[in-house]
């Protein structure tokens, strides 16, 4: 049996129904991994899953890989992971 004590693993899930274009899904997954790495020292060990539960408004983020989308995702992920470590 594998010994996972004291380790952190991340799963990032972005459903196609919430982000139709692959470039958008990949951008969001990169943001998820980046946010997890920023917060990793303060998070407890375990298996972590970050899942996009609702779509970002396509009319607000017109470009598939816009800087505004990346910034919004980063802010939301930082809030989520800050709350998770409490």
C-alpha cells in the first residue's frame, strides 16, 4: 500500500460544459495548479480536488484566454484556498 501521509495531491477539473474551448479549460487548470502551489505550505496534507462548478460569463470574458479571466480565476481561487486552510 502506498504511504500518502504528509503529502498533498491536486486534481483540477474543468468540465467542457462550463468552458467550451480547450484553451480556456487549460488556462483555468493552470490557474488552479498555480494557486495550489502558492497556498501549498499552509494547506493540510491530503488529496485535494478543485472543480469549476459554474461557468464564467462568456459575454464578460470574450477572449478564450483573456487576462481578465485569468485575474478573476486567480482571485476566486485565492479566496477559496484561504478559506480551506482554516
